[in-house]
């Protein structure tokens, strides 16, 4: 779903259109869950936060947001980070496995990818996740993370370089 289609659906949600909300949920639930799992690393917490993201979206859809996908991912990321801070916990690799790269068929490869991602610092890991799993553009990522565009691109490239080294 493009940003313009999403904006239209959000306007319809604000008018009480349940079908528009279902369409948004069905299109966005997997990438939003992936981003939340990358941050919190706990399935139960991630499912609760996923529900919270969409309840907020249903109750008060954003008005006139130019990048609604970025808005949804920023909301999800902020809720996930707030949840971690409240719990003051760390993420276990075992808890994340299966959500981040569910399309990778070999479980050994999944573990290798997870271990490599675990070697990245949190901002770089988040940028990689938002770009690859959520499909966001660097400009949107920079906006979500409140960093300059050049920094987002540099951190992504640096993270990919490190991941290539770790996985080769």
C-alpha cells in the first residue's frame, strides 16, 4: 500500500470505515510486528504493543500526515522503546528468531543473520530493520529517528559493510 493509498484509508478510518482499518491492519501488521520484535525481542510484549499501535491508529488516526507509513513505524518504535525502558530489560537472540527474517528458509542462516545483527549497535540495527523489513526510505528513517539524512545513510552503509564481514 502506497502512502497516498494509506492516507486515503486513514481518512476513511476517521469517518468510521472499519473495512479501511482492516485493510491497513492486514497490510501493515507484519512489518510493524517485525520492527517491534527487533526492539523488544519478546513475542508477548510485541503482540501487546502491536495491538496498542493499531488501537491508537483506530481511535485517533493522524490527520494530514504526509508520510503515514513513517508515522505508523515511528509510533511502533516509540512504544517499543518506551516498553523496554519501563521493563529495563535486554533482548535475547532466541526471542527474536523467526520474526526478523521469516523469509529466510534455513534456520542456520537465520541464526547467523541474528547473531550478525546482534553485533550492531542499536541505532544501526534499527536503521537496517526499518529499511529492509519495514521498507522505509532513508529520509523517512531519518525523520523517525530524528537524525540527519546523511547520518541515516552512513549508518546503514556502515551496518551493511559490517554484516557482510560478519557473514562472509
